[in-house]
C-alpha cells in the first residue's frame, strides 16, 4: 500500500512540476513586445487570430500590421535601408537580394524546421549558403478557368499559344466579353513579359563566367512580345482596359464575367464556394506543346537585423509557421504546403485541386526578382520599352534592344 502511495505521490509531484514548468517557459517573454509588418496576402484569413492566441499564451504584446503591397513595397525597402526597428517582416525575395546585410541569417535559428520544409522553398531563400527567410506563402501563377463557360462555348484547354488564340476567340464569341485580361502598361507588365518569355523556352537571365546576362534580345523573347501584340491585333483583349489590379481581375472571374485568368493559385481561396467548385486549372500555354512558364509570388517571414527582440520574433515565427498552422492555412485559405510531408496529407490534397498543375509548372519559373538592386526600375523600363511595340509604334527588335541595353547596365548581386 505504501508503494502505491509513493507512486501516486511521485505522479502528483511530477505533474505539479510539469504544470509549474509550462507557464515558466512561456513567461520568460512575459510583458515583452514585438512589431510585425506584412501583407494581407501572406496573412490570409487566420494570421491575426493566431497572433492574438500567441499574445495570450505567451503573455506578450504583438504590434501587428497588415499593409497592402501598393504601400508595402516602397515601405519595406525604406525600413531595411534605414534600419527602422522591426522584429518580424513578411516580404519577398527582393528583401534578401537588395538588402542581404540587413537581415538576420536563420539557418542556425530554425534548423529542424528547415529540415522538414520543402527543399526547393528553402533553397529559394538561401543566399551564399545562408537561409535568409522562412517559407510561409509559396505561390505560383497558373491559369484558372470557368468550367461551365468552357463547356458551353465548346472551348478546349490550350497547350500552345496558337491554341490559346482559338480558345479565347471561342470564349469571346460565346458570351461577347473579353475573357482574358492582360496588363501592358504598368510595372506589372514585367511579370506578364517574363512569364511569356519563359513559355517561349527562354531563360530570363543566365550567369556566364560569374557575369549576369539577361536574355531580353533573344529571338524567343521577340516571339513572346509578338504573342502579346497578336492578342491586341486580333481584338482578343480589351484595348481600353490595359491595367487592372489582380484583385479586380479575380473578382471579375468570381462573378463569371471572364472565363479565365492567369493568377496566383492562392486566389482560389478568395473565390465564392460555388465558383471554387466551378473552377479548373491549367498551365500557361507554351510557344510549342510541352513548354510552359510560371511566376513565383512567394512571401516569407524574416527577422531584420534592426529587430529589438529577435528571440521573441523567432518564437513567434516558430508558432505561426508550425506544421499544424500551415496545414490549416492550406485547408482553409488554399495555400500551397510548406512542409514536405504535407504533400502526402490526404486532407490537404482534397482541399487543393490545383496541386497537379503546380507540379507541372514549378520547374519553369521566371524570376520576378532577378539578382539586381534595381528591380523596380527594370519593371518600369520594360513597360516603357515594350508597350509601344505592342501598339505597333516601334519595331519589336528596337524595343527589346532598348530593354537589353538598360538591363546590361544594372548592378548584379552575387549569389
């Protein structure tokens, strides 16, 4: 009997100690504060609530800010350039390309997490052997299509540019709308341009003997511009509607006003349930069958060197980027998995009908943040040079030569 009491006593003692331990580990940070700034895209629907949960559990304050990309793009650059105090930043590859010395290398902070994450996502954020950021919102551009309209119009999924013209004409004739929106005139044209270039089998740039060489004057690049010009010349896209935000395009698609769009797969999470069920996906068509292209819109979590509380920042990232929380994001918000084993998780597979298309395109990636410090300027220059060629105001050869000359003059960031 005595033995039994001792055993029970030990169990009680151990549980009391464990119970004691829990809050103590948490309260190491008690009363502390961190500042978090990121886009609503990376936040998706659940990050704010998860952050509030973190505050409660840890007894800390998170100054949490979601900022739209139109404001965030210039703001993040200013924060990094001026060492403004910030603990956690949500950002793209632009951050470690333009400001590698302003970010805390993370390889030694999250070794276990990186071992379990998708290797190509970890490689993507690796600069000169150091992992600079934690994968949190991988995103690729694919084509969404309205299954019902395609069927009624007798339109087929196009695999080549030529087939794309046929499909688009069928759709436009069927409902009298312009069923595809392309953006030629703003800095976003650059994305459209490099995506089409990639689908012509042309790499955006190569490293040759340690030197960065862009391929903007390649014959395939000229064909890509010709493809855009044909869309306009054949009256297949609205000539008066050349700029639209992705949110606007996505809402046109959601309402059934356009039958397809080239869009980040995460936008499937914004579709109404009925439209989500009526949506199919395919890879961007290539100049020839078997060719395709995609863009990455990856957003990552990073700790700037200007962080006032890097330890709590790391704890926060660990908490929100856990296997369970990222799985929840995949199921609820339709975001691509970040852990390798999540790709075999049946619940995730069932929630993400676009996964097979991602597998198809992700090896054909055009880089929206090439390794230069002046990406934004390159984007503006692309629209400035190529737009007149699409309108037939100057030759395509002259346009791509002008862009190539500009690109050659940019300063490369060694990888």
